[in-house]
């Protein structure tokens, strides 16, 4: 069963990273979101829930954050 608190944490940080308009804060927000996703993924793994809809959402989020990082590095 998914930990709703962990889910909300990574999802909230992901949304903040995606919506951040201040380029000075964007890099930090992306890093925070990536770390929260890794932590949540580890929790799902050790909890035995390796293939869930949340995990697929996290995979997509990690991919998009990677794109944001690549685009942002030109501007950061």
C-alpha cells in the first residue's frame, strides 16, 4: 500500500519544480524533487510495491525533471 505522506511529498516538490519561474530557485527545486522521488521509490521497492501507478508516475516525473535540468543548465 502506498504511503500517502511520501506520495504527497514527492508530488508537491515535483509540482514546485515544474512551476518555478525563478531561474535561481529552479535548480534547487529540481534537485529536491529528484531526491524525494528517489526516497519514495526506495520505500516502494522495500515495501514490495515495485510496479504501481505511482511508480510509473515517478518514472515520468524523473524523465521530465531530467529534461528541465538539461534545458535549465543553459540558463542556470
